[in-house]
């Protein structure tokens, strides 16, 4: 799979790896929207998705000597890293909420507009699907992200995940099955929000 505008990123990435900030900026411009969109599907708000996007590209820069271009693009690495960052942010948010819950009601003064913003984001971003997706293992999330959401081939996903194609196929089968089971257990309207075919 090539980059969104049909460019081959091997040369651009080679320059970025050597510290060329301009080349890295071009790659950021190329993939920022896809990373943000994927983060937004996983998290509860645009603000959190923006934070996740920034962290993903910071990680890309930090680990640039280890990142592989797969079929002309680094998007596979970016999306798997986005999953990891979103999981970390969700865990941090849960710990923060638990800490707040331990405070007495007199010590907290929630802003009603915060709750409204969260509800709007939930309605906009298929919360049932997001919640079901978050219940899957990291491996399941990664293979579904690459093969279903981003429509990479099994071979492309195998390169991005550094596993054999056969492993991708079996993980994808099991991940789809597990996702379908969880969706059946959740609210009936959730099943129509995300196609796994």
C-alpha cells in the first residue's frame, strides 16, 4: 500500500531517519489526519485524540531508526502505535477517575459543560463500538485496525506487525469472531455501527 497521495515514502523516510525535519514534516502532513481519525474512533473526545496524535508522532521521531516502511508507507506502524497510545491514555483516564471518586463530594465541583461535551463526543463516535473494541486484546485491536479499518492486505499487515501471513489470517478470524460475540452481548444497535465483513 502506498501513501495517501500515491507517493513512495522510502526516500522521504530515509531522509527523516537521518534527521531531516522537513521530510518528517511532510510525513506528518501526509498521515496526521488518518492517525487522528483512528485515535478519535478509540477515545472519548477530540482533545484526547489530538493528544494521542501528537504522542504518536513524537514516538515516530524517537523510534525512527527502528520503524519499517511497509509497501511504501509507514502507516501500519503509525496505526499500531496509535492503538498503544490510546490504550495508555484510557488506562490513565480510568486511574484519574478512580482517584477523583475517592475524594468527598465537597471537594469536587464538576463543570456541567464537560459532561455535555463528553456526551456529544459519545454520540458522534459510536460509543458502543468503541467500548466493545476496547475490550479486545491488543493483538485483536491491531489486526482489526490494519485489516478491517485501514483495509491493508494480510501480507501488508504481516509486514507491519512482523508476523507470518498465516498468523495474521488466524488472528483476524479470531478477532472478528470475538468482536461479533461482544457486539451481540452489547446493545442491539451497536451491531449496525461497524461492519466486520
